[in-house]
C-alpha cells in the first residue's frame, strides 16, 4: 500500500510563502511608480518613459526561459535550487534602490540611468523568481497540499503587494517627494524586499528538486514542453490578465492626481484594491473546491472585467473609485490564486505525458510571459498618454515637496483628450483584456488534461 503524502507543516508553508512578500514588492512598485517617477519627477516624455519600462522587461522575457533551464540543470545535479534563489535575493535590493536614485542631469540621462538599473534589477529578479515559482510543483506529491502551498503563497504575495503599494507612495510623500523622496523609498523598500526573499530562499532548502531524469538544455527543454496544450492555454489567459492588472497599476497615480486631484490617494487606491485580496483567498479556494477551479476562474474574470469597466462613470468620485477598487481586489484574488493552483498541475500532467519532469522550464516560460505582460502594461498606458496628448512636467518639479502638494499646487494642465485617455486606459482597456482571457480558459476546460485541483478534497489552511 502506498503511504499518503504527509501534511505540510504550517511553518514550512509560511517559510516558502515569505519569498512572495519580496516578489510582490518588485512586481508592484515599478509598475505603480516608475512611469510616474519618470514623467512627473524627472521630466521624461511619456513615449520615452514607455520605452524605458518595456526594453528591460523584453530582455527579461528572453532571459527567464534560460534561467528556468539552468535551474532544472542545477536541481538535477544538486537536488536543490537554492544557489540561484540566493543570487537573486542578494543582488536585487541594491539594484532596486539604484533604480530610484537617479543622479542629476537631463531627462535623457535620467531615462538612461533608470533604464539600465531597471534592466539589471529585472535580471536579478529572474534568478530568484523562476526557481521560486518552480518549487510548488515539487513541494508535495499531493495536489491538495500543493493547493495549500499556493494559498499561503498568494496570501504572502498579497501582503507584499499591499505593503509595497501602500507604503511606497506614502513613504515617498512623507520624505518630501521629488528625487530625494523616491531615493529614500527605494532604499527602504529594497531592504525589506531583500529580507523577505532571503528568508524564502533559506526556508525552502528542504524542498527536494528532482527534475529529470537528465538535465536538458534550453532548446531540448522547450521542445519537450511544447506539446503541453493545457499549459499554453493557461499561459495565454494569464498573459491577458497580467497585462490588464499592469495597465491599471500604472494608471493609478495618474487617476489619483489628475482625476481625483490628490496624488496621496494613490496609496488609498492601492490598499483598497489589494487589501481585500488576502481575505478573499480562502473564499475563492472554498468556491473552487465546491464548484470547480475553471468555473470559478471564469466567473472571477468576468466579474473583474465588469467591475473595472464600471469605474469609468465614477472616475472623478473618490468614494466611488475606492469602493470599486475594493471589489476589484476580490476579483484579482481569484485570478492570482486559481491560475497558480492550475500551473503545478499542468507541470505534473506533462511529466506523465513525457516522462520528463521539468518544472523550471515551464515556470521559466510562465514567468517570462508574466514579466513581459507586466512590462507592457506601463508601456501600453504610456502609449495611451502619448496619443492622447499628455503633458509631462518639468524635470524635478517636485524636488521641494511631494507631487500631491508642491508639484500640483500649480499642476500641469492636461487637455481633455489626455483626461479621457487616462480614464479609458484605467478602465475600458483592462476590461477588454480580461474578456480576451476567457476563451483560452474555456478551451483549457475542454482540453484532455483536467486539473486535479478541482476534484481533490483540500484541508483548510
């Protein structure tokens, strides 16, 4: 008789999940603040700022599959993925701080510095993120335990995003805004991010990583992976969802500043958007067990799209925007949790199909797509600003105080086209992207491999 897999202790789940606090920080802060930092503090044009955001992440899209294959090779040789995790955790905080510590100079110099630091930071992040996302497929042979691990991870991820998105703008504002405020924010948030990632790397050393039966190069790994249709259907849906979330994230400071007349509301918007996610995770997990993962996933995405579009009529009402932001957070919890619950199951199903376990290769592809979408989000919003005639501020206009006070006591007057563009970019564009993710999810449900997550009884967290 085959013994049942042991139930994972909460301390181990928490130890693994701690790394997601750090990944949440890096996923949130550049998308939330870097575009705004470039256009409204450093005076970089919206078009150039969009390029600065997209180019480093384009490199990361190419790098992540390489890191995934390297992570699998290391795991075959050593049985662990720890070295790559530690390399990323130790280098990323310094590069993150440098990204928001742009030296004095012209907007062109500022754009070049921020772009180079962002590229290096994204590279360091790949060395942590790719092997870290590969670990859930190896954390247990029991799909219900993998589901528990994902729930803990999403709660920690939400906490990281919430702390970063809520604290980072407030810290910048409290420090006086401008270059100095952003530099202090980068140093403090970077240190907190590094501590969480190092904790996650060290606490995950117990997880046995045994891909194989032999190490594969990148080309061979991708060739082996390409027949996994459920994985690529899930990937296509997630790309559209990541892109929608990234567009909203990039637009939040502009909506707070130009539609609600208070940059300080950026933190409040973010807290209202992300805070409910942590509390909604157990609810969505219970619903998925009762009604099915895919069914709840599709319902969550449709509700997400409807809620996002409904923000447009109340875009100048603080109470309305914050109320809908809370509902968006509940929907976003479904997108995060259910996609991450399905990902390890597609990896396990592929191992049964090919006889070759390679979670690093799949997570390399998944994180590459996620990285690309998160990069394209601010770039897409920057394009919307550019075509709608958005006017950037003068360089370092907020040096003497926060953007919500000194810079916008005499704000840059935006044309009606720019106001309409940023409002539509924050609402209708993400809603459309979310709707585009529904057909791949329905095709996933019809695919030959169905996730065992929907069928296996799961113990409570």
